[in-house]
């Protein structure tokens, strides 16, 4: 269920609303009751961590396979 942020065009109050369906209309402003809020552009942050060199994944970063050869060239 998506959560959208809105700003009321009448009183400028900002609020969030969780929609049950994608096609659900915008809710009235909880402060003044106006039925014309504007959907705001929301931002989010995501961080992606690059996996570290590891032989436990079955493929050695050096290009070989440590588990079948039994030794790791990285130590």
C-alpha cells in the first residue's frame, strides 16, 4: 500500500496518507477539510553496498573457484 504526501492548497498543511488502492482519490485535508490537496514529489534514499572480496561465495575474486581447488590466492 503506497504512502503519498500531500500539501493542502487552502491552508498549506502537509500530511501523509496511506492508500488502500492505487486508484484511490486524494483525501481531504485533515486540518481544514479542503478537498483539493496537491500530491508532493517524495524522495527516498537507498544505499547499495558493494560486496567485499570473499571466497565464501564459491567464486574467488581472482577468477578461479576456491572451493574446488581448495586454496585461495587471496590468503
